[in-house]
C-alpha cells in the first residue's frame, strides 16, 4: 500500500534536486523579532469566531432528526464551537437565525430551530456548493497532494470544513461524485481517512507560482521555471520592521534560497537545513492560500503536522516570518493568518462562500441590534445571492498594526513558540 501511495508522488525535478544539494546547508542570519499585535486582523478573527459558531449550529440543527436542538444537548458545546460564553446565551443573541420555543413534553426545556431567514441562507449556501463543487474538489485534491502519504484523517478534514469551504456532508456527497479522485482508507495510525486516488498534475501548481506567473514579474517566473532564480514570498512587515537593516538582510538571504514547491518530493532535503525551513514556510503558505478566509487554527495544522512533514515546533515559523504570517491569540485560541490574503483589512478576491457569510453576519447583527426590542420589531430581511452587503467585520488593518515594546513582548513570543497542546 505504501509503495502504491508513493507512486502518486510528483516526479522530482533534476534541476531542483541539484539546487537542493548545493544550497540546503546554507545558513542564513538568525534574527529574533518581537511579537506584533495587529488589531485589525484580531477583530476579524473575533467576529469570524461567532460567525463560524452560528454556522456550525445551523448545520447541527439541520442534521438533527427532530429539526431542533434542546438546551441540554448543546450545553457542553462551547469549547467545540470556540465560544467563550454559554451556548444557550449565544443562541439567544441571534433571534433572526434561531427561534426559541418550549419542548412539547418538558415546558421548562428551551429548544431552538432555524428561522425562515436561516433556512433561506442555508439554501443559498447549498447552491454555491453545487455551483462551485469542481473548485472545491480541486482544493481538496491540492490538500491531499501535499500530504506525505496522500491521505488525511477524516476528523482533521471535518475540523477544516469551515476553512476549506467544504460542504457539511462532503464525505457523503462530494467524495462519491469524484470517486476517481478520492477514496476512503485508513491512515498510517489506523484511523479513518480520505486518500487521493490519482495525481492531478494540473493541480500541482502552488498559489505563489500562480501569482508570479500572472503578475508583472512574469519574466522572473520564467527564470524560476528554468532553474535560474528563486521565487520570493510577498512580505508585509509591521511598521518599524521593514527599515531595520538586519531584518532586510535576513529576508534577502531567505528569499534567495530555492523555492521548493509544496507538491514536490522533499525526502532528499536535510531536515535541519535552512532549505527545509523555506520548504516548510512554502507548505504553510500554500495551505493557508487554499483556505477561503486565508486563516486557520494552529491546532488544525498540528493534527496534520506529520503528514505535511512540518517540524515539531512549526509555530516558530509564524513568529519568525511576520511579513508572511500573523499569529493571533484572540478568543482563547491560536489562529494563523496569511497576511497577503488581506489588504486594508479586507480579503483579496473573496470566495463566493465568504460573500454569503457576510450576509449571514448581517442577519446575525440585525438580530443582536433588535434583540431588546423584540423579534417582531426586526425589519423584513430579503436576502439573495446578488445582494451587496458590506462586511461589518472589516477594519482598516494598516491603521491598527502596532509593535509591542518592552520585556512583555519577549515573554509573549516565548509563549507562542512553546508549542503547548493546551489552547
């Protein structure tokens, strides 16, 4: 079985192998950077946490055989949903989505079902999933193509459904539709997994390669393809870093290292080399590029660490390359964001699901604003895919970015690098 899986590997390029042998032991300057708070991205993560929890609850109510959830059944879900408040209180915040009513047998037991508006939003979501299912299939293929054995645990994929834009029941609908590309199997640890059935060379092009090919730097991309130069990661440093000579010299040396595609075989690279570090940065860059919000939780990445061939303490890469990644501690969890995915606090080229989620948040916001006045006072909500609702989660990212100073910043950095399992 292992030999069959390895046969799906992308052919190793001779020119890349030669470059790897020559440069993998190159040592670049070590620079210790302070942790930087980006309040704009923190605010987006804060809002998206509630939005995700509401969508997950919506899906759970849909899956329920009764069409509703009781207060008892969701009382211990707050950690699973990433909430810092009791689930019942959260449900009551948004009467535009969740209608509360007493149980038919137990009058003191609150129950919650979806409102007509929530059902409408869900139907629009299903239309998007159906319309863009080929795009979703490609994204899922790309994720599996980066895995060491081309297999990912189903539990890990379920945790990433929101981030990857997968339908709630993707294993029952999406996977059977593309049986030539996916099959169910067991992972090396014996748990249920999803395995890539065939290698799709047309999908084995990273987002960094695509962006360079389309940009004005197309000539540099052609040189990269011929093995004459390396691709550079876009850098967006916090204010105060970009002007530091030591940081600039460090990044220049890092960018000159060969770019290893996350879809290429990396077994011949020294795991302790700077080249492997750049390859790991490339893997994380590509994975975050495949998420529709350009961010995910650190724990979700940790569950795939071995399959992605990432170093044990890979969180250090997020704090070591603050021009590429932003690490947030909002909402009692650790979230990593791809900085180039946002410009002035807004997502660049948002996926249709992201635009629908803006509408979902608008409905949530309306319920929260009118909650004290009563649900009957809420203005009529007519939602369609063509509506253009401004995203109230967005803030001016560049105006909110600041460099923390003093010893506390070094303590924060040390905490982030600790790689503790506790979140």
